[in-house]
């Protein structure tokens, strides 16, 4: 089993498709940034054509994920594949919304992040298949969790972009590719809508995780790193949404809470999975 999996997961056998996918995402990000900085010189198709062009790396990314996650009738979802799925969902969400709303400025950051994160499975291949994947409850729990993580990834990238935009505005000089972004208040409203939906999914993730744990081991909550940091991230996002509603939190305070919640959420899943896989490799 170990030898067969090592052969399947060998980075040398798949490095070129991953590099191609990364290059395509990077090219889309660069061309979108150029089109935004020169809106009158981008040709008749302009940024809309580049939005459609995102389908090329997205389709390749989909094929890479499918081949990496599903093999030999089993499911492999280590840290590398989990990160890749999350950024894939983020790209898919923004690409889909882009048909109804102009979000090229935000898509630059998403595509740029995807160009880097799509390579993570090469560095962190899964070391063992997931168990209980035949159970509908587990599959539903996994889907909800990945959607929640994807939304908070989008929120965190958007928060970083807002911090950059706010810093540039205070500096008095705004690069041309940032001038076509929606107003800062509009981006902030979108940020809190994403966080609100992500919070609902995170709540469902924690709830379904408890039910799933009770179904398997008869214990609704197993106290470990994943559970502790998962609940802590839920508390941070709950405080952020309450502060927004009651005290009108916005600006840098909201951005700090958003990023803090995301860091804790990363420690909840990525940190625990990484520690497990490193111990298994050892």
C-alpha cells in the first residue's frame, strides 16, 4: 500500500501540469492587472475576455484535484489537497459571481493567490487515505467545512487587499490597477456578507462534526487541537459580526479581527492535519 501510494504521489510525475496551471493563473492575474491599469487600451473584449480565460486554469486545476484526491477507490485529502481545494473553490466562486458583477480587481488577488497555492500539493502530498468516506454524514460534513474555509479564505484575501487599498489612499497615490476597484465601503459590505455566510457554514461544520463524532465514537466532542481552535475561530467571527452590528465596527479593527479568525481557523484544520502527516512520515 505504501509503495503503491508513493508511486501515485510522486511529484516528478505531475510537476509539469501543476507548473502549467500555476503559470496560467499567474498570467490571468497579470493580464487582468494590466487591463485594469489601462482600461482604454485593453481592446474591445478587455477584462471580460480575461474573465472568461480564467476557465483554462480552472479546468486544469479541477483535473489535477480529481486525479490527486480520488485514486484506487479511495480519497486522499491531506493538507496540500485541502489547501488546493479551498483556493479552487475561491476561484470558482469569484469566477461565477463575475458574470453578474464587475470584480476584476478582486479577481487579480484571487488568481495571484491561486498561482501560488495550486503548487502546495507538490510540497505536501497526502500520506494516507481518508476513512469513513462511504458515510453520507461525513461527506456532507466535509463539503460544508471546505465551503466555509473557502469563504473565509476569500474574506482574508479581500481583507488584505482592503488594507493595501486603505494604505495607498492614505499615502495619496493609488496605482492605476487599483483605481478601477469598487469603492472601499462597497468592498467592506461584500466582505461582511462573505463572513456572515462563512460563519453560518462554520457553525454547521462544528455542529455536524459533533454529530459525526458521536455517531462514530459515541462522544459528541473530542477535545483536541482541531476542536479547540475551531471553537475559538467561531468565537472570533461571532464577536466580529456582533461588533459590526452593535458597535458598527469597520476599517482596520474589522480587518484585524477577520485575519485573526482566519489564522486560528488555519491552525484548527491545517495545523492539526500537518502535525498528523509529519508524524506519520516520521
